[in-house]
C-alpha cells in the first residue's frame, strides 16, 4: 500500500499526463491550421512531456517498492535514473525543435494566423499554474523525478511564451517577418536545454551521494537530544534514495552503561527519529562512549 507521499506524487503525475495530452492536441491543431511552426514545436514539447510523465509514473511506483533481500535499502535509486531519462526526452525534443526551426527559417512560408495568440494565452497561464502545483507536490514528497516533471510544465510555459512573442511580431509587422515564430521556437529549444541541466544536476548529486542536507542533519541532531540516554551526536551521514533519506548517525551515550542498555538507547533513538521525521528510511546508529 503506497504511503501518503507516494499517493500524492502519483496523483500529481496523472495530472501531468492528462493535462499534457489535451494541451498537445490543442497546440498541434492550432499550429497546423494557424500556420505557426512555433506552436507546432510547442506541441512537440508537450507530446514528449506525456512520455516523460509516463516514465516518472513508472519510476515512482518502482522506486517505492519495499526493500528485499537483494535491495536492503529499497529501490529508491531508480528515481534519479528515471530523471536522467526524462532529461533525455527534454534534450531530444529541444534538438528536434532546433533542427526544424533552422529548416523553416530558410524556407518561405505563410504568416501565422492572429487567432493563434488567443489559443496560446490561456495555455501559458495553465502551464505555469501546473508547474507551481506539481513543484509544490514534488517538494512535499522529496521526489526528484516529480521536480523534473514540474520543470517540464515550466519549460512548456516558456516555449509557449516564446511562440506568443514570435507570432505577435510576425502578425504585427506582416510580410517579411514570417520567420519570427521560427526564431522564437529556436530560442525555446535553447531554454529547454538549459532547464535540462538544472534538472540533471540535482539527480546526479543524488546518485553520487552528494551532501546537500544540512537542515535535515540539524533536525536529526535536535531530535536525538530528546531521547533519554543520548548525551550528544557526532558524525551524521545522509544519502537520498527516492523519497527517503537513509541515515548513519554516531550517537554519544554514557560510557559506563552496559552494551544492552546502549542497544536499548539506540532503538529508542531510531523510533524517535522515524516518528518525528517521517521522510527517514533506514537509520543506522553507532554508539560512542562519552569522554
């Protein structure tokens, strides 16, 4: 049975899939009938978002499988791997958009229709609201792949803004500015590549066990001191896997107590940490004698 965070992340991903499906259809139809390649390029980006969201959905479900004999720390590392694949989708779509934009810039074509602007306006607002909603859920659940999915919405909003500007220029200035929306699509491709890096970098840090969790370390140290028998804490190492944080903590206790008593303190500490900080996964306590 998925926990609250898993259910929240999965619901947010379904929201992305359904929203991107309808938006891609609207954009491709408006782009074809409105003679706007920037809008068609935008539709391509929205279509790749559908497949990347499906990947995120698969990754979330797989990453949250319980630990087993072959994976004692669980399957959480699947999530940053899925994030890398999502980044691959983004870069692929940016490459396609850039290539087609360059072809269209050198090919004479019709001016885009003014009515396409009325299609783009509400879509830009919707995609930005979608970004904010999914990013909020990503932060609540500590999901790196859901953050990548949120950035897909933001990238889509930016490409739509670029298309809006390009079409506006072409419509306002008329003949001779037919390629304005193609240049807008090319700019959007560059922005998508930049966002790809912003998504890729944290996922790489997660795979490499990069330490980025000072606030969580402070919370763990404060909570530890609330447990009877804990004198203090020393080393605290954290690694993130999926939505969980695995902790190795060196805990200081009275050096005169027995091994059994130290063992009891360690288990009380584990229970307290998991109760007060639900995002913790595996917690390993190493007992150190005071002094």
